């Protein structure tokens, strides 16, 4: 099912977004690494909002466990990535951004 979904997303991109990119010459402005990141991968969900809006509480609820600190004051004031793994681990943002196996360029 994952491969079918990725193929459909790629087809939609090629049929609807690429023509607009060509029309407005997007290739002149996009980063050179951009096309390398358009590979089948699990989707990401981004939560944005003001502090104390309940983002971390909502994420903890979805995961069924308190993985993120919560409270009335800002507690997760940095870019945070939660990924599936066998153990809890903290990785520097620089490491995430430089790892070619991860899409955080």
C-alpha cells in the first residue's frame, strides 16, 4: 500500500505541480539538492502554533505516552523530531540535517 501511495503522489506531482514549476521557471530558484529529496518516504506531520497551545499535549495523546514535556511555560521551544525506534535517543539537529538517510536538509 505504501508503494502504491508513493507512486500516486509522484504521478500527481508530475501532472499538476511540475507544469507550474516549468511555467514559472522554478528550477532557477530551487536548491540543487531538492530533487534528491523527492523519494518515497514516510510522511511527516508538522505542528506549529504559539506556546502553551497544547501541541506537545496533543502529540503525547496521539502517541499514548508522555514523550514530550508539557506545562504552562514554553517547554519544547526547539525543533523536535519524533521518530520510531527501538530506544529513546536525543540527536543533535546538525546530525539530523547532515545525515543523507534522513530528509532534514
